[in-house]
């Protein structure tokens, strides 16, 4: 699917689901990473993440388009277009738009708490467990002001 086919699809969904025309541009934006789509408040354009169409198919793409069109039509009408607004939630329910898009299957699930770093004071042998790296040149032991050294790195699996 290219940008022109996407434009045609957005115009079609807008007329069928909302009963209103879509008068701006819809296009794929390859720079989008963590979202399925984006409605631009100033230009009124709709940007779509092409990866969602490629990996999850036309049904997911239709849901993303409906979600962004909810923002679009409510904003142009001067109603509550934000996620927390009641107008937005009611319109989403009415047209069957999802609140969130599905997770991409190729996206790695990062677990930030997968490792624990254990630091020890050279002088008093006090240990400290941290999730983040500690600059041992800058920070010292809170108990005796001694030098800290990285003792071990534990991985949680």
C-alpha cells in the first residue's frame, strides 16, 4: 500500500464510519516508532506507521485510522479530542475504534530490571544494589565515604 491508497482508504472510512469527509492528507511516516498513528493539530494531517499494516494487516490499520479520525473530526468541530475527554471516548465507542493499537510482534520487549549491579565499599564492605550504573569516580560510600567498586552483576531471568 502506498500513500495514495492510504489517502483513499482514510477518505472512505471517514465517510462510512463518521459520515463526514476527510479533507486533509493521510500518509505513512516511517519515523514513527511507538505509535500506530498521529493526528497533527496544526496541519490536520494524519500520519500512520506502515509497520502496523505490514505486520498486523488491514484490520489493525483500519482501527488506527478510525482512532486518528476521532481526533481529527472532534478537533475540527471544537469538541474534546484528547484521550481523556468524554466526547472522544463516546465517539470511539460509536465507531468501534480501539483505544490502543496492538503491540508489534517484531518489537523486542525490554525489561529494564533484568540486571542488578552490586557495588561494595573497599573500606567498610557495605554493599549497594542498583539498577543503574554508578559513577564510582564521583560517588562514595554513604556510610564511611570510602571508595566504591563494582562487585558483581546479577541477571534476573
